[in-house]
C-alpha cells in the first residue's frame, strides 16, 4: 500500500530536479519497481556486490508518504541523518537499525526540501523551494545552528532568493545540491537550469522569449554565517555580491570535496544523447551549458541546425517529442573565453555513447577513446570521497558515485542509459592532469539499487539512500587491506 501511495504521489508531482528525463519514464519506472519488489514470486530485488571483498547489507527502509532525498553525517560524531522531501529529518541509529524523526517543517519552516549538508560544527543546512503565483519559484536556504548552552539547534534563514520564473516543464531543476567547505566558512549551492538545453521556455506565454535567467544554471557560494541574504535574479548583481562561484552548469545535483580540497560536481544532461558529466568545479569557471554539453557542441546554437537529421535525438524523450530541438536563429551567442570541459572517463565502465555520424552505440574505452564523462541519461549523483584514507590501496582517497536511472544492459529499449544498466555504485579513480583538469577510470562495484539518490561515507562504509522501492539505506563495506 505504501508503494502504491508513492507511485501516485510521484505521478502527481514530477521529481524534475534531478533531471529524470520525462514524466512518463518516471511513472513507468516506479511502477516497475513496485512490481519487482512485490512480485508474485515473493522475491525482492536487492543490490549485489560485484566483488567478494565488498559487502552490502540493509540498514533500514525509509518509505513514507514523502520520498527520501538526502543523506548526511554530522562530522563531529558520525551520526547519520536523512531528509524527506517534505522537510522531515530523521536520525539513523546504526546500532539498532532504527530511525527517529528529529525535525520537520515546523522547526525550519521549509515544506519542500531538496538539499541537506552538515558543517564541521554540526550546523545543518537545508535547501528548499517555494511555489509562488504566476508560475514563479523562490529558493530558501535555512540553517540549524547548535546553541552552546542548550545543545539544541536554532533555525534561521541564511538566504532567500528573489522570485524567478519557472518554465512549467520537466526541466525546472531549481535549487537543490549543497555542500559545506572543509573549513565550514562557505556553503556551495546548485541552482539548476529551467530549460533542457537552452531553448525558449515561455511558460505558456507568461515569460516571452525567456531561456535561462540570472538565478538559474549556476553554483552559488555563500558565507555560512550569513543571515537573510538576498539573492537577486540578476547575474551581474550576484557576481558583484561575490555569490557566483561557477556558471554554465545544467544541473549539478551533487557536489563533494576530495581529500586534496578540490571540489567536484556531477552533472545531469539533456534529452539529447549527450554524455553526463563530472566536473572539477573552480571559482569563476564556465562549464559550457548550454553551448557545450557532455564534451560536444549543442547543435541548436548553429544557424543551419536541422533536427530531422540529428542522430542523437530519440523520439522516446520529452524534449524531442515536444519539438524543443529546433532551428533556433535567436539562440544566444557563445560567450568569449574558455569553457571548461568535463573530466574524461577512460573506462572500463559507464562510457557508452551514440555515434553522431552513424547513430550506433559504441563503447569508448573498447575503442581506446575517452568519454566526457558518463553514458548518457545515467543521471549521476551521490558523490563521496574516502577523505580519511582508510580504505585499501585500490580505493584509498578515491571517489565513489551513484547513478539514478535504470537502463538497458544489452540494448536501447528503455528511456535511460543504453547498454548500461546504471542504478549502481561506481569507483572513480581520479588522476590530476597537471593543473588543467583530471582524468578518471570508472568501475562498477555494486549493482541493483532502486533509484539510488544520495550517499554518505563513514570510515570504510558507504551508505546509499534509495528513492525507489522501499527507499532503503544500504551499507556498503569497503576493504581496508
């Protein structure tokens, strides 16, 4: 019954913020999950480790009337928390595999939450969005600071945005991912795009000729001690205030700091068969959206673009069905200066692509080619690092990443990654290339999650939170020797 309620809820309200590709796909996928987890055979699908020295065990199910969207630890004591989309925060008691609700919207006044992070002093940062009149939205960032006397958290508003227009499509990603700097002085917040690939989205004429706006497709850096900061819907004003950290991101749903202090972000791609990205995020960088996506040019910026001959457009996808890929003479001029390219993936996994010349699906590493960065439509997220360096030499100080979308392991029948089943945990072996970029090798470690949405790491254990099925929290024990 709970799974049916979840299915109906997602059917009513599309989970657009993580670039799940279409409403139809989300409904179909979650319905499939219900059938898989409650089949007539009574067999429940569970994640499977691909290595004998990596163990996977269930901690708890978190299914309720609101989906689970984030998981985070308090760095002071490794207490684990997870966030519901309705603003409820639960503490996980790992020893007894139980949960306790510790906060809800009556505490922090956010009823629609999409991001959570915890700073080194125990402060909780929440990212929420409010729906306003005339198809507008407003971002609200709250923080819960621990009172030194009572040891209770006192909630306040760190920042609030000006109202800005939604597109009234599946591409209203809004504010979501948040991460705290290692010193606790700043938070980094992603504001996703309001378009699929930079096309005009007028919201049924409410906002004529509107593509992206000042507050979308960027990453903001805000002081953690801020109070009631105002975020204007004007890019120049945001830059003058020192709030813009990076631009040209479509939807960097998750970010994480590596052990060396470098910041990385996962990037969800559009409905065209263009690679999904992992980026090394740097102050002042422009990561190309909407002109460069997945290491290639967005063809809609060129005056002779003909979507009828574009082999990377699949009729399975919403933006293609609705004619959002079109000849577009008024597409904005590409900015001057360098656009930062994604990190190349040298394989062996998550590196399939469709050849724009012959339309065939190919494996980049088999051909001896890099890919920028992951198989299209994987929806990468749940990025974590072994910052303590406690894992075995093979994994020590490396990155790990989840991918949300189910795919076809042998073909291209599903609206997801082709010849790449996804819904897995990847090991990312990152190597710095001078001071210009990184390269990586991606290897699958665990498969069979149900829409894994976020991850946290405590010592050698990676905790994976699912959005699908029973919304389980799984413990992945990594080797230490």
